[in-house]
């Protein structure tokens, strides 16, 4: 095979387009022979300055030889596009300035709908930031890990919303709107619950020992309502935006939920901290932080009402027409559940489900308990909030590159590499807790904590993007929404269900006794819980920790994860990613 040599200054990138040779008019043998000789001379470099023969403009002749013979009939001709023809042509729209992109977005016909989507997703991020971020920090100051683990059950609805999402898609009032039928009442109920909790939650959190079940039930209801709203908003985004602007839907979700989570976690914890408020806000020392949980929830109750009134009075939901309307009625409630069951019965899907449910066990202690242990050892809440603030842009940055790394035939290779990296970070996190300075947090040690946390978050982001890329590849396109929702739900649940049991095990394996000096009238008692440790200090005793369950469970989870990875997860994932796509299909149309 002969190819043209790349000239200096060219990119060396050629686009080969197969082209049939022109049908030459009959010529004499002398003319044909002269043409063949000129062509051979040109290829051998004897006459490189001469133009190619007529009908072969910058062509490359590729002769495909068989095993036993060379047949002229197997000759194919390809036209090569000159790389110089791309000179001066912009191959990406990203070269525009940021100001131009914002002006284009503002002038977009869907600008109002984009802002509305961001607002709706923002409201979802508010309860998530409280349930998964701030409340566990506030409770850990007075509760044991087992009790905080009980509260972690409040986050389960977001990992199980698949089981009632078909109901949200199937039952609605056509006149009021398919999505508004759920969004409007849910947000009004959330506003009422937030308003009531605004006047009661501070007293409950102030004495959480006797009210842990009440607090858990309240946030379980809030997260359930928020997860149901998420189902309706996700579906509305597909019809709220025009087809050319559907790519903005995921951007709206990312921006909205992350901003809401950031406000309820990082900003709230900082403003709720007594140390931060006295240092940066108050001119005189106060016993409470600048922002308490009750007023914060009352404020967002008003925002829920305002957004809902806008939806009722000014926003009309349009019904899809044509093929979209037919597809809406094609899959009913019963048919959707049957489809989910057919997906789960696929032979290789069962192995994949096991991977999704058990692949995150080794990371749970680091993700859920390490930050609480650091607070217990003396790390301030505002310092942890600062670490989250630094971690936020890093996740976005590596999320972009992880999407590029996950392209190609082996989409799960970045996921496997990040798996090992997260286990290493889990082991390093144990060391940061164990060697925490007794004299207090120093700058260099805080930097070590941030580097460890950011590295673990980076690996988690790579795993998330890699798994999403694989799920997108194997999903049946005919029922892509149900297929991807099922697998994403199982993936999320794999990181949720072990939290409760691991936190209870931390207290079970912890042995700590409050010891008093000789001659003291106080008798020794267990101080495994944070509240008992504080009481021990007030009573003049010393909490002697003989065995910390955090190190026991972290070590056990890491060892189990390593055994699972090399014994089951890694060989299974390598096997599954090599399967052809049609193996994962359940619909007849996509099997063809």
C-alpha cells in the first residue's frame, strides 16, 4: 500500500473517503501503457513534480492482496482531502469568548425556561445539602455513630425513586399539566413542612438524643418529596426546552442542585459556626452562630411558595404532539414495571447488579465517617466547609476530563484505576485521623487533609463518569430512560445501603471508658458517644479509648473491597465490557 508522505506543517490528519474510479473511455494499448508507466514513475518519486494522471486528483491507490493471489478486481481508490483545506477554519465553537456565550444564552428563546429549570433544581439541592451535609455534622456533636447512622436512612428515597417514578409519569391531570400536577403540590407541601420545622427544628437538634426518630422521619419525608419532584422536573426538562437546547438540561441540573447543596452545606455550616461568626461577622462575642437552622428553613419555605405561585399563575405546560405524544401513551404503568423486571432477568445483568450493589463498600467509612472523626478530633466545621469549597471546582474539572478518558473500547478502565486510588485514599484518611495534632490543627496538616479529600473526590468523580459512560453504552435505546434510571438507581443505592450498618458497627467495636482520679466519687462509665465524652470532660474525667471502631471498620471494609475487587469485581467488569451491545437488549426493535 502506498501513501503520500506528510509534508512539514501539516497535521498529518487525512480523511479517507471511498470513491469509485472514473469510467475511462477506451484507449489504445500504447496510451494505456504510457499512463501506467507515468503513474509508476510518479509513485516511485522519479517525477514528483508532475501532476497525477487525469481522474486521480490526489488519490491513493490501495491494492488489497488476497492470501494466494493479487487480483486487479480488488483494487479500491480513495480520495484524500488536503489538510491545508482546513486552514483558517474553526473546528470548535469553544473559541468564542465567555461573554459571547453568555450573550447567546441570554438571547436564547428558551432563556426563561432555562432559568426556571435551574430554580427548580436549586430547590432540590436545599434539602439534600441539609440531609447529607449539615445535619449529620450538627447531630454528631451529641450523638453516637449508630444514631447518626439511623439518620442516614433519611437519604434512602433518592436511591429508590425508580420504584415510584412510573407512577409519577402515568398519573396526572391533563388540563393542569403532566409535570405541574406533581411539582406544584409537592412544593406547597415542602413549603408547609419547612415553615413548621422553622419554629421547631432548633429545639429538636439542640436535644437530639430524645428526638432522633422524629428528626429522621421529618427529613425522610422531605427527601422523599424532593426525590419525587426530581422525577417530575427531569421529565419536564425534555419538553420544556426546544430540541436544539436540550443539551442545557443536564447543565441546569448540575448548576441548580450543586448550588443548592453548596448553600445548605458549606455556606450554612460557616454561618452557623460560633467561631466563624465571632471572627468575621460579630464585633462582640456571641454564644450562637449568625444563622440558625430554623430561620434558614423558614426562608426557603417562602422561596418554595414564590416559585410555586409563578408556576400556577404564569407558566403553562404545553403537551407534546405527534410522535412524542404517541410514545407517552405507549408505555403505561404496568408495562414500565414489566420492562424493569425484564431488564433485571438478563443473564449478564445479574452480575452487573451485584457489582453495582457491592463495589462501594470499601469507600463508605471514608466518605461518611472520616469527616465526622476529624470534627471529633478538633477540626472546626468551617474548616470542613472550606475543604468542600475547594473540592467543588476540582470535581467539575476532573468530571470533564473523566468523560474523555472513558471513551473508547474499554470505558471501565478509568473506573478500575479510580477504584484502587479511592482505596489508597481511604487508608491515608485513617492516618490523617490517627495522627491529628493534639495541640490543634496546623496549616500544613490542614493542607494534607485537603489533598487527601480532593484526591478521593477526584477518584470518585472518575468512577461516576466511567460508570455512567458504560451504562449509556449498554442501555437499550428503545427504552433508554427506564434502562438508565434503573442502573443509576442501583448504583446510587450501592453507596447508600451500607452506611447505616457500618456506622452501627463503629459504635459496636468502640471501647471507651471515662476514668476518674483515685478518690473521686464518680464511677467509670462508657464514653463511646460524643455526648458522653463531653459529659466525661465536664465531670473531670478522661475518656480512655481502648479500641476505636472507626479503624476496625475502615480496615475491614478496605480488606473486603480488595478481596472483592481482585476475586470478583475486576474479572466481572472486564468480561462485561467485552460483551456485544445486543446482549444487553430487551426490546425486539433494538435486537434487530
